[in-house]
C-alpha cells in the first residue's frame, strides 16, 4: 500500500489507519520514554563518569531543553516542508542518536548526543498531534488523542522501572540502546502507512522565519534555565535569565510583526479558544508537576514510607492515565470536547482540595484517592483540550499549533518543578526538606495544593468563559 492513499477514510482503509496510528503512538511512547528512563540512571552515570550530580543532571536537562526550545520551530518547519518527511527524519535522528548515547565514551559526548536526541523527540512530539487530523475522521479525533495520551503516560510510567531493570541486568548503556529497535520499528511503520505530504503550489509556499526561530529558541532557553538552575532557589543568575526572557519576548514580538513569513502569526492568539487552551494547558501541567515534585518528599518524610512503597504509590498516577486515556477520548468524541475540558478541571480541583485535608487524616489512602481523582481529571482535560484545539486547525498550521500545545505543557512542567517546589520548601519552613519534621512537610503539602487549587480554579474560569463564548457563537449561527 502506498503512502499516497488517503488515511482519513477509516472505513475504506482500516489497516492503513491502524498502521499510521501505531507509528504515531510509538513516536509518542519513545519521546516520553526518553525523558523518564534516564532519570533513574543518574546515580550510576555519576559513578561511571566520575562526575558530580550537578554535571550528570545535564543528561536529563539537555534533552528537556532541546524539546522545549525547538518544538514550535520544528512544528512550523513540518508545515512548510512536509510533516511526513520531517517526522521520518525525526524518528531516524532519534534512533541513530540513541545508539550514539549508548556508546558515548565521555560525559560531554553523552550530553551532546542527548541534546540531539531531544531534537528528534521534539519533532516526534510536535508532529504526532498534527498528523491525527490526517489519519482519522473528525468523529474519531478524541479517541486518537486519547491513544497518544495513553502512550505518553505509559512511557513516563514505565521509564523508571524499565531503566532499573536494564541497569541491573546490562549496565547504563542499555538505557539508550533499548530505544534503537523500537525506533527502527516506528520508522518502518511511519514510512509504510503515514499519508504523503500534500504538494503546495509555488504561490502558496512561504519562507522559514530564521530570525524568529533563533529568538524564540534563545528566549525559551533563558526561561528554562532560569527555572531549573538552583533547583528553585532564585539568585542573581536566575533573575538575570528572567530579564533576558522578557527582553527576548519583546524582540520576538517585534520581529514577528515585521517579517514576511512569521514563525507564529500573532493574530492567531486573538482566537479565544487557542489562547485559553494554551493557558489552561500550562496551568494544568504546573499542577501535575507539583504532584511529582512534592509527592515523593511527602510520602517519604511525611508518611515515613520506604523507597519501594514510595515508588509503588507514585506509579498510581501514570497507571490511571494509561488506563483512562482512550476512554477519555471516546467521551470527548461523544459528549463534546468543551464539556469534558470543564469536567476534567473540576475533577482536578476536587482532588487538589482533598489533598489539602485527607493525607493528614487518612494516611496513604488519603493520598492515593485524591491522586486518582486528579489523574482522572488530567486524562479527561488533556485529551479533550488537544481535541478541541486540533480539530479545526487549518492544515498549513497544524504543525505549529501542535508545537504550541506541547510547548505550553513543557513550560508548565518546568514552572511547576521550580515554582511549586519553592512554595513547598517555603511553607515547610526549613532549609533542608530532607531533614524536616513530618509536621513541617505536611504543612508544605497543604500550602502547595492550596496554590494548586487556585491555579485550577483560574483554569476553570477560562474554560467556562471559552464555553460561554462558543455557545453564543453557535446561537448566532
């Protein structure tokens, strides 16, 4: 079967649709696995390269920074040169560099290879969402988005456990070599089943915005470093980087208003649905990162759990998302994305409220039950939000809008790791959280999720406002 066959017609060509979705799902799995599988190996890597933790953490940071700074640009590039062509290149780059990571002789080369791996992951993340509209019918968009969300959760959830088994059995190099055969399978499926790129007419072709791309990458790098350096303890360097971020945003806006073919059409942010969806995605990701940052400390130092039980409790969240992603997508298809966005946010708000009370009175069960509610809400929100945004995007903008959705999530994760971690440390009222008393840790937990509740409340207000505007628009029509 040639890739030129139209895949959106699932009735005429269901095997092609399944093959295309399999390649997109594996792309999402690999990019998520690339983030989570390396974390567990940092202590081993520090010993192998005789390096400090501050140095080996760049194995993770280089990957995340590459994704964050480049994901919008590669999405736009896919719109211009062809999404299928670029996605195949991204999968190939990710696979090749995974092998290079596995044989890297020095820490510096490993970090450089991880940055290139992050570029491949950015391409895969940005273009998988963009391909959904070309792969399935509009009525099945939510289900496809749910599948991608499920694969992302599976990659995140199984990374630490799989990484631990690989290190114990084969050494740290297996952390990266394991993705090589998966990458090859993904490339073969994508080459076989993804629809061919549409040929744009010469008059419709536009140039690539190199100045805007460079400015955006530098601005996002400055922000990401400001949020990650110092682990939440802001110093002069963090403030300077935030200042550079503000200057970069101003220069980027100035440039985009004047170039003939801008990276981002600033007028698109006048669309209430897109602007609200991006803002909600950032807020939700900030709260979800709080559960990952605060949860381990609370379980270990607040409830006194050992490492094994902490790991088991923390796996509940990704496990719930993995189970509920596809059903959440089907609900979005059946009941409407806007309705499911609000339902997901309300569930998250209820879970955050419960986390401010129940763990102190009900122990482990009081932590797990609210986390199940939060992650259920997250699965509903994420799938419905992506569906609502991508369903009506113009074909020539799908790549860049998909990149923006992923960027908003990444910025929320980076902000949550820093800002919510700082709230937790401040509310715990201790210089070293690892030696804090259980009561201090519990206090930090309550304050952190009180702030999280306020953030979700703001997201709910945005969702209600957007839904009201949509209903008024439908009434006029």
